């Protein structure tokens, strides 16, 4: 009973202390973290974390992120709007992905409640932290990667903790390599794990450092090229010296032996614990020695070692700008709009011609003026109809099949044209992330439940806006070219206007059915890329692809247009041409 | 006589009556509006892949130019009697009626003002359609109409003067065309700083959003001088 009596008093004291000790809710600062440990890549999505202090009023609220960009007529703003319900006393944390196009101006973050700005923060990006590629290291030791600055291509290292890993795989788009050294899987949620794995399958590069007595995170097990063995201490590692040509400092070296899985590649240099393999479109490497630990941390061969891991960024099979250029030639007229205008003009002229014959002549003159007066609002209405109908959205989805996975890395490229400028608002394909690459005018990205909408106003001088979104589509195509045979399995999908590209030549295939099929490749049917691009069958597909890049690919590539409806940019009331082009890297046998 | 007719100058009243019933004027109106409508139809998006509103060579400026040239020509041709409107008396003929030269010139001048305004009002729905499709501001449309009226009226005043000064029909036509060429073509040879005097340049600037105050005032003054010249010539014909 004594305790029971004491508790209400204690509770009251605690509440009093907490209340007095807390600053007023809106006086607390808005917390904003941009990029990976502050590192960003221009034109690439980066994660942004916004900590909104508890507001003192409730209502409809928004977090608004204003990122500057350069438009054709000067600075424009790419705004991202996240709606939420403000509840007094409840702080919120938002994790968003934005694309920075101009770091000369800070990222402005505002919190609006019921239409009023209640919080404001401007976050400048350190120019020294802007790179062309980022190297993310999940490592307790925050040193050793500064040597990367010596490599060409403005590589910026960033040491991050688990909570900084994004929940959208596209947020890794500017990252060259993620290095996993010290990762506590218990501090990651499912979305973060899935984002990292999806990124690897969609083309990301992962390096896992196997450490003594610390097993690699279990969620990575499916993508690891090797299993780890018992750690050993060696006086020297001659394989490492041989591979990178730089003598090692005196040992001892603690090495975790790697047991490669089927399909994994090893350097074949005895004690050099290293294995790698391709996972989808990406690659996972594993090493059994720790570059952060002495004596390797002082090794002169570190630069060559990292250079091999980072490599040089390869050319992407698809190019958004190239596709946008191909789309722009496809603007089509609106025949119904022309009919409406034609009929309206003819009716007006006929009415005037008839009325001007009325007797007495004054009546005709006055009646003609009255008709002109009535025709003015009609003209405005017809103009509105014509403007609405002349808005076009041409788009293509370029899907690269990730080998041995059920997905494809997909780049949606849309060109919205509003003749003589004006407003547009369209829905981004489900699950895709908009990448505002070139802003013709200010645009706004609005989250609305599961949907993302992009809206903007195009100036009369630049009435076209190219929109690019990155995502993943479900596709499961595979195939092999063996001698004069192509064996392909498209799963449930059907391919139209298909062609095989290999060794600088193109083989037109036409339509391919769902499931497995086998096709004989006749030697005399291979044509040059120029001939393929000009053929009526393949012109539509090849106009949107940089054939030169595809021809340089080391493996045969099946190209074709996927039949059926797929997720795409949706502009309510506007139906434009759309296509989904699938590229399947094939294996070459025999 | 109604109160409305009492307000109107008798010369203006007579000319407007004649023009209201003239088949030639109706034909001019139908032709003018048909040309404008045709241009608007051709200019529907996407017209020749030109979707940007260009200030230099947009179809909006082209429409304004064609309207300017046609309205100016027809207004001045009627005033110079190159196009003789059925039932409309010339300024010289009116001297035999009990009108002073000043009243005749004012009446004819007002006719040359009302006529293009009426034609432009009839063409306004077509022009507004083109402007609204291109999101051109109303101020640009009004500026274009203002310059067009000023130029048409000014050239028409010199046409009126030539109708009084020159008796020969052929010589009058040649003089009228010389005035038109001078206004529309010769002014293009002016230094760049004075190029705004050219009506096509002025109307293009107006269509692009500029305020063509200089051109408006200049052609207003030129029109006034034309009026004065016509009045002086009529007085020489022996009016009171």
C-alpha cells in the first residue's frame, strides 16, 4: 500500500520534470541528414533522413524538400512532398530519396502544418563530399579508404552505420561498391536487407570481408560466393603479392579460408582467400583477409587492390537520354482536335456570311458583331479542348533481365509534351523512383499513399519534360546461343519484333512465343546494325536503344518488345504511345 | 432622324450605310476571316513540330502580320478608292454636297477607323482561339489589335489624301501601292534602332509581349498628317 500511494506522486514528479526539461515542441530543431555520411553523387538519388520534432498542433502536415536544379531559363526547383498527419507530442522520422542536381544551393527542408511553414532547415552539401561514385563501408574502423581519392573518377568513400542504409534499392544508384566489414544484422530491418539484395541483383557491387569468428550476415548468404572456414594465421600471403605485384609487409596475417560455391570464381593463387561471382546484373566478392587490419593497412598494394574491386564503370546497355531522343520524334497530331477547330471555324464563317446578307444591312452588321461576341467564350473553350488533347506522353520502359533472377532492372523514360507550355501531372510507375535528371521547369514529386505523382509547369520556351524513373519489373527470360542454335525461355512473356545482337551483327527473329523455344540461326540472315535499325520490323525497337553500346557487349543479347500491358507513367486523360523493350543477356555455349 | 444618327457625322453615316450593304465589303470580310481561319487551322499543334512559342517566328506573330497587312490594305484601298464601294461617295464628290472639307475629312477618317475596328472585332474569336491555344497573354492580343488599327487608319488617311490629290485612277493606285511599299518595305531598310517603325516589326514585337507605344504614337501622328493633307487638298478643290 505504501508503494501504491507513493507511485502517483512519483509519476507526477516525473511528468513535471520531463515537461519542464523539454523545450517547447516546435522550438526543437529539424534534423536533416543528406547522403551517405554526407557524401552524394550529383544526378543520382541519395537518401535523406528528416527528424521532425513533435509539433504543438495537429492537422494535415507535409514535409517539403526543395532541391535546386538548373533549367533552361535559370534555377528551377525539384520539390518532394511527403504528407503526414501531425499529432501534438509525437515526433516523426521520414526517410526519403531525392536527387540533387545543383549543390551550389542548399537543400531546403520545410515542415508545413495546415498550410503554414512551422519548421525550416537549409542543408548545404560539402563540395568535397560530392563524387562521381561512392564507396560505402560498413566498418567500425573509419580509416584506410582515403587512398581511393588517388583513383581516377572522383571516388568518394563514406563510412556508414546500419541505420544509414536506405530502404529503397534505387538509393544505392550512385554507389560503386558497398563494403560489408562490421555489420550487425540485428540493426537492419527487412526493408534495408531487401534493398541491399535487390540493388546487387539489379547491378550493384558488394564486397564482403570475412573476419575471424564473425560469420557474414545470414541475410547475405544467398548471394555469397563462398562459405567461410576456420581462421588461420599465416606468416605471409604470397598469392596477394603475386596478384597485385607489391611486396607485403612482414606478417603474421590472419586469413579466413573461403570455400567457393559452385559457379564462383577464385584467383587460383593458393592461400589468397578471394572469391566472386555474378548475382543477377551485379557482382559479389568475398575476401578472407582484412585490409583494415595491420599489417595490410600499411601495404603499398592497397591502391591496386581497390582499383581492381572498383574497376571502371561500364557503359549501361540502356541510356535514358538516347531513348528520350528517340521518343521525341514520335510526336503525333490530334485529329479530333483539328476536326473540332475546323468545324468551329467553318460554323463561324458560315454564320457571318449568312447574317451579313440580312436585310436591312444594319441588322446584319449588328448580328455579326453579336455572333462574334458569343464566339469569344466558344473560342476559349475550344482552345482549352485543343490544348488538353494536344498534350502527349510518349514513353518506353527499357528492361534488362537480371540473369538467374525473376526481375529486370527497368528504366522508364517518358517525354511529356505540353504545346506552348502549361501544367502536367502524372503518376510514376508503381515501385519506381523518379530521377529528375533535366528539369525544363520546376517540378514537384508528391507521395500519395502507395502512389507517387510528379507535377510541374512547363514554360512556353521549353514545353517538353523528360521524365526518368528507375525500378524493377517481373521478367524471367533466359537463353543460350550454341553454335547455330538459339535456345530461349521467355517464361510467361511474349516478345514482339525480337532480334539477337552479337559480335557486331544483328539477327532478326520476329515474334517469340512464351516459354521455351529453339531457333536455327542461318548464317546469311545476320545483318549490320544499320540495316537492322532501318528495317520496318526493328526500327521502333532500335531507335530507342544505343545500338553501338549493345554491339560492344561481350555476350549475345536478345532484344525485343514485350507484349501486353506493363506499369508505366500514367497521365489521366492522356493516352500516348508506350513500349516495353526487354534486353536479355544470353550465355554463349559451344 | 434618330438620336443615334444625329450623333454620327452625315459623311460617316453615309459611308457606313454604303459599306454595310456593299457586296464587295462582305466579300472582303469573308476573305479576310477565311485567311485568318485557315492560318489558325494550319497552326494547330503540333504544327511542323514547332511546339515552342518563339518570339521571333511563331505562328502567332505570322497571324498578326497577315491580319495587319490585309486589314491595312483593304482599309486604305477603300479610302483611296482603289476598291470602290458601291454607293459610297468620294471625298471630292462630297464637295458638291453642303459639307465643309473639314467635315468630309473627319467623316471619311472616322469611316477608316470604324471599318478596321469592325473587321478586327469579327476576327477576334479566331485570333483569341489561336492566342489561347498558345497561351499568349490578352495584353499581347490587345497590343497587336491596337497597332493594326493605328497603321491601317494612318495609311488610309494618306490613301484618302491621294484620292483627293490624284484624279487618274491608275496614278492613284500606283501612289497607294507606293505608300504601302514605303510603309511595309522601305522601313525595313532603316537602321536597327529605328526598325520598330516598320509595322510588321512593331506587330511582331507586340505579339511577343512588348508594348509598341512608339509605333502607336508614330502612326497616330502620321494619320493626323494624312488628315491634314487631305483637308488641305480638299480646300484647294474649292471648298469653303
